[in-house]
């Protein structure tokens, strides 16, 4: 070989080396571009996960190696204690948790589960030479030490069956087995395959043929963060492919063939060629999916309600469809109806979906989406009500009317019957409960809501066929923050697509088919395939990314807004899901009290309010309304055995208490028709209905579908009274938006028109009709996810910076205008006066009763301490004090109101005074006792040496000195009691705080009413402190 040949040879060789190096670098770069899925596990759970020479092996590990191959990803395994994994997933530290997780409802509230891949059950493992080795029943294992791994199914089962005192929880299964082998524990409870694996490893162990009580077949799945829906979807897609190809079956078969030996390498380590044979199904690259936060009040069936913690209803299903169409997540958030618009204004949530009626007044505060329903106000009452035969609204006068605060029914009732007869409740549940318990003669509420409650209480409630003056057809729409015009625009485009596709019609049809039963899951929960049929029209990402529209809703308004197993369901929710799909954005539903949603929208806390908002001129002044999507009527919901069940006109419903949700149309209608003094405003429809059921209120006034939904939930107790309420007109529901968010409103309206034209909204309503508006049935898109998948994305909504806006009035002038609007206009100060009177009454009753109970209890305890008397009474007093001081006052109030004094006929103010008095008495008892103990014992001895008996010495010598010592503490307790009465609104009493909330629900002013109430409390407290100071000085002078 000559020199030239040698040079050519070397050149070729170098070229090949360079090319090989570049190829390797390119491959490495390509590998680096692959996403690495971070999987956290506890490799102490053979045969599912274990280590062999520091290599991760096991069934779970092999499945994830296969998933990574199918998704063209890398996978990295991380070690963590089992009971810390879910928290780590929630915190976003890892993508996936894989350690034999059993699917449970409790865990579903924290994380999402993948498709299940295995089943298991719990077994008992013992040493072969143990005295328990021949046990045949679980009874033979009682009172024996049992080893378990902390946080596992075995741990909870062992604690339930064998008692926590006998359970030893360890951090790992290795420690569990060590505790068993060492003789520290007598047996262990663990999963069957895991037990087989350890029995194979340790020849000294055996599995008992014993059935453990409560042991059921468990399903294993991987855990994924709730927000990481994309990871969940890709994982499930890959698992579906692997199951179809038989790969997962091959993995299980391999481990069975090695007897689940934890010292053997795993399937793909033994057969690497099998991993290489798996095709790439889709390349996974994570992208943020926007979550629209929807605030709803799931107390408004069939629009909004909950079934087993899941949000259901027409609103919920529409929002699921919107979310699917816009390729978004939707998070439903519970909120009182009359708080939703406030929450949307403040930006807390993006959408309010709870059967919001489109009104000009709301449009001034928030934006409305396209409308998706039409509603009318109906009168709902007990079938046996004396008013059940009423034929006109005049017959319904001078009785208490239950309405939900802040709703169209509330304002209508207030206008027709007078504020003094209207009881505004926080929820429709309270409204219905008020009717059922006969505290209110009837309720005024939206038509479908009333139907829903009648369906829930078919034997008790009825809708009275009476037309209320001023009751017009309402259009429902979702509500958005004014500044969130981008989300509104996307929502409207999605809703338009859903209507064109018939999805909203399907949703309504479904709820009609279930008779608007609020105990039946929503359309998409019942037909998840319908949601999947929808097409993603656009990937909603606000501001260069997929947007998450924050929807404020009160999921207490089935079928429009409710929850099923922590999932937001209902017409509003489904429309928003469809809007999300149509405009390619995420939807996150956020819970909020209904009467706070508009304020939240105004303050830009959320983008949209969606909770069956009735469109009203007053609301239009505060927010913008979307296109309407539903029409509702206020209905009267009452117990079937109510004396008013036979009422034929609204006049028959007068002079009884009425349950309503605060801030709702039913609240205002009841207040107008029957007067404020008869109206009990509750925070949620759940409380409204509970009030009717418990007999505290004669009936409730609520939206028709919501009433139907609750009737469906209580078919043997409730019915809708067919009585027309004066002022009850067809209401239109719409979503509410912030005034500045015109961009979102434009998008949402476009999408809603599309959803209407395509029939999506009709499908949603049809679905809820098909499930009788049952609030325990999942929503349309939960039941029919294919319907959501079929919705096309018609546009890509992106939010824009709304800017600072034009310069307005000075802050002082604006503040003065707010004072005039909130307290002077329409004589709203009278609500404050009424609330102040009720607050004073409750405080006086509570203080008097508390002093009586407290002093008597203190005397009993002191007599026992000093003389050993009253042993039984002392024990009773100690239990009383422990229970009262150890439980929340609000819980005590609700128990006393809804349970202890249910159907008692007592005035709510008296019941509240009793509840506060019982609570205060426990604290007064300890204050008085401490004062008695503070008096030197020598005083008692000296008195007795002078010939006084014990009783005389106690009442003439000890107590006078004790009172002087405890007077400041007693006065402080009185002041605390005064401030604690602010929770009286939870049982429908209009105290000072509730009065402020009612004013907020009318004016949608977030702060001025609350500041006014705070000043009232402050002035009263300062006056009391001044008077107490004078009294203290006089006592001190007297004792000098």
C-alpha cells in the first residue's frame, strides 16, 4: 500500500468515525427530547414493586416501562414511603404514583386514578409454628397483635375488625414481616399477592384460610394529580393499548410463573425483546390544560345539585360539554347562590353557573354567556297546604314565603308579597325544608327547580298553578367577570357549538327523562360516552397558553349546578364543559355561595358566574350576562302532608314562613309576595329543602327545575304546589361576567350560539330531563363524554389584559354613591333595622338563658366540689359543658334548628336564642365557677363559724364576691354572644349580618354593606363596654 492509499484509507476511516459520532449525538439529543415521566413508588411491595440489585422490578414497574415505551417517553422511578406518595402527587413533586394503590372514594377526592389493572383482597399471614397457624375464623385472631403497613387498606381493615389498640403500623412491608418473624406481632394483614410473595421468600410463613370481615375485592390503579388530566388521558390510552395487545396479561403471567419470588428479575429484565416489540402509540409531551373554575350552588336542581359529592345538573353538564369542546378542565366550586356573582366580580372564580337569570342589573357587574335555558318563577308548596287550592296570587298573601336569597324568586316574592312575608334562605335546600317543615307557606323558585324538588318530594310538594305578578320569562346564562371577556367569548363559542350539535338539548332531555330528580346523576355522569363524542373545537389557552376559565358556581342548584362524588354536574356545568371544548379552554368550577358570585365576578375573583343566574335589569348594572340558556319559573315546594298542600292560590300561602335561598329570584319573589318577615333566607338550597323537610318552614320558593330535582330526591315527602305567585315570571338564565371582560363575553356568546345551533344545550337539557333532574345522577357529559368529545372547537379563546380602564369618579364620591345605593335606595336601611331588632332579640334570649343555665351549672359543680353533693347532676353538667365547648356553635345551631326543634312551630328567633343560650351557658358556668373558686375558702369557713348554714353562706357571702370578680368576664361573654349571632342567617333569620348579605345580593356591592355592619357591631360593643366600665367603677366604690 503506497502513501496515497494510506492517506485515503485514514481519511475514510476518520470520516466513518465522525459520522458514527454525529449519529450517536443525534440519537442522544433525540433521547434527551423525550419527556421523562417521574414515577414515585415504594419498592417494598413485591410482586408489584421491589428491588433486585438496585434495579426496580415488579408488576407496576413493568407496566410503566411498557407505558413509557408506548408514549415514547423515558421513565424514572423514585422511592418514597407508601403513606407519603399521594401527598407528593398532590403537591406536584412527581407525575405518577405506582405502588398498588386501591381505588377508594376518599382518595378520589385528592387525586385521579388511572384505568384499573389488577384486583386484590386482604389476607392474614402468620408463622407456620404460630399457635394461630390453624385458625379458621377471624374470631380466633381477636385481641392479638397484628402488623400492617401504615396507610394501606390492610391497616384500615385491621383497625376496624381487630381494634386500633391491637394494630402495629409499620412504614414498610419489610418491617411488617420483620415484626411478624421476630415474634413481636402474632399475624399480619396484607394484600394477597404480596402475602404470597413473602411466603415464598420466607419458608416459615403461611397464609391463613380465614375470611376477614369487611374484606372486599379491591381494584388497583395508578395515582395522578387532579390537575394533570393530560397525563391521565395519555396513561389510560397507553394502558388500553397494552391491555388490548395482551402485554399486561403477559406481565402477570410471568410473575405467577416465578411464584412471585421477590429475588427474581422482572418481566422486561428477563425478556427485553418484549419491551422493544411495543409500538409507540402517541408521543407524550405535557402541555398545560386550562381549568375553568366554575362557582355554582348545587342546591338548584335540576340545574345544579350534587349526587354523592359529584356536581350534577343541567348547568354542570353544559359546563362539562363546554370544557370538553374547549379542551379544558372544569372545576366546580360550591358557593351560596347570592355570593356567586360577587365571587366572579372579585376574580375568585371565572364562571358562575347556577341558573343565573340574565338581567340588566347583573350585566353592569358581570358578563353573561349565551343563554342556555328559559325559566319561570313558580310557587312550590305542600300538597296538604291550606293554600294548595289557591287559583291566584292574591290568595297567597300574608303568609311566609320561602325563597333563596339573591334569586329572581326572592325579588319577585318581595315585590309581590312584601319583604315582611319573605324568608330569604341561603340555599334552595333551606327553602324547601322551610316549606316541608311548614315554616313557610310556600316557596317561589324557578320552574325546573320547583319540578326537581317536587320530584324529590312527590308525596309532599306540589307546584301551584298560580301566576305571580311581574313574573316574566327568564333566560339563564353563565356569569363571568367583566374583565374576563376572553373566557366569555370562548364559552359562548363553545355553547353555540353545543347547541348546534344538540348537546344542550340532550342534557335537558336527559334531565326531563329522570323527572328532574335531584338524586339521579347528571347527563354526562350517566352517559360519559356522550361527552367523548364532542369535538375539541379549539384549545382554550388565555394569554398564549390554554386558558383556564374560572367559573364561580353554587353547586346546590340542581339540575343546573350540583355535585356527584365531588364532581361538578348540572346544566350550567355541562354548558361550560361544552363551552370549554368549543373555545379550547380549561374550565375550573369554584364553589361559592350564590349571593356572593356576582360580587366575586365584579371583583375579578372569577371569570364567570354560572349558577342559574336570572337575567335582571338590576344585575345588568353590575355585571354582564351571556346569552341566555334556560328559562325558569319560581315554584312553591312543600311537604306533601303540609296543611298548605291543597292551596290553590298564593293567598292561601300567606302568614307562614317560607324557605328561600339568599339572593335568588325565589328570595325576592317571596319577599315581595309574602313580606320579609315571613321569609327565611338560607345560604344554600340544601338548607332550604332541609328547612321544609324538618317543618321549620311551610314551603320553599325556588326555580322550577331545581324544585323538580329536589322532589326527585325526596319523592315521598316533597311536591311542587301548582300555585302562581304574584310577580313570578318566566326567567332567563345566563352566565355572569365582569363588566370589563367584554372579550370573554363575546367569545362565550358566540360559543353559546354555536352550542344552541348545534343542539348541544338542548341535548344537555334533554339529558337532565331524561334523568328527571335527579341531583344524584352524574351530568350530561359525565354520562356521555363522547358527546363532549364530538363538540368541535370553533375558536381559540385567549384572554387579554383588560387595562386600567377610563378614569372614573373620585373614591370619596364613589364611596358616597355606594352608601346611597346600599342603604338609602329602595329603603334598604329597613333590612338593617329588621336585622338589628332580630339580633337584639336573639342576644337577649340567649344571654338570659345562658346566665340561668350557667349559674345553675356553676352552683351544682361548686356544691359538689365543696360538699360532694349532686353527684349525678354534676356528672350531667360536666358532660354538657364538654360537649358544648368541644363542638362548633354553628353545628349546634343547625342541630337544634333542624333536628331538636323540627316541626315544633316555635319562632326561629326563639329557637336561635335557645341555641345561643345553651352554648353560652357552658361558658358562663365555667366563668361563675372560677369566680366562686377565686373567693378564699376562709370566707366560707368564717361564715359557717358565725352560724350560717352552707346555702346561706354561699348566697350571701360567696356569690356576691364572686360576681364582682367575674363581672368583666361575664360582660365579655355577652359581647361575644352578640357577635356570634351573626351566624343566625344559616337558619334563615335576617340578623344584621344576613341583612348585609341580602343587600349585597341586591346591589352586588362587595364591601360597603359589610363595612356598615361592622360599624354597627363596633358601636354596640363600644356602648356596652362603656356601660360595663361604669358598673365596674360603682362596684369598686361599693367595696372600698
